[in-house]
């Protein structure tokens, strides 16, 4: 048996916009299913919000998102989760970094680190913290 995990992000009315942004950074296909599509509208103002959405690329990037309805409590917290993007190519990781930095806040500039040839941390314009790095060669003792 094999399993796969996927980061699932929660928003309050910004899931569609966030997924479009992530698609612009990572490429791939975007799929959205709104509350109206699911016939699950409880507040007409939220009919076009995302009940289920994702962006998936052939390179292996995959993220899902959901708009938490106003009728349910939701608090994104201070640092509830980091989304880690690890690649083997510095140019590719740098391209993703530059995309995520648009409108975001750099928490750790992209550069060499003791455990990685290239590492950085950015909080994107939606408040999601991303950790990007180039995978270091494995050293065995």
C-alpha cells in the first residue's frame, strides 16, 4: 500500500484567489468546486466561495484549499503550518521563491544554509508561510 499526503489550506473567502496565485507560481492545473456547485449554500454571499479546490502540477506540486464558511469558527493562528517546497534545481526553487515573494514578506532571505545549498522562508500575501530549499546531498555516517 502507498499513501500520499497533500497540504490542505483553509481560507475565509480567499481560496480561489490563493489557488490562482499558486497556479501562477507553480504551474499545473487548477480545479475549483464552489458551494453553489455542491448545492451546499447556506449563505448566498458565500455561494461562489470554494468548498473544494486544488492545484496540481506534473512536477509534483499539489495543494488543496477550502473557504471556511462564516458560520464556522476559524482562526488561522500565528504560525499554524509551514508549506515546504524542496527541489533539486536551484534555478527552479529560485523561480518559485520569486513568485511567492510577490506581495509577501520575506522571513528568511533565500541563500545558503548549513543544511542546504539554498534555503529561504516567505509569508505569502495570503498569510501562508512557505519554506523553500534545495535538497542537500545525503551524507551517511
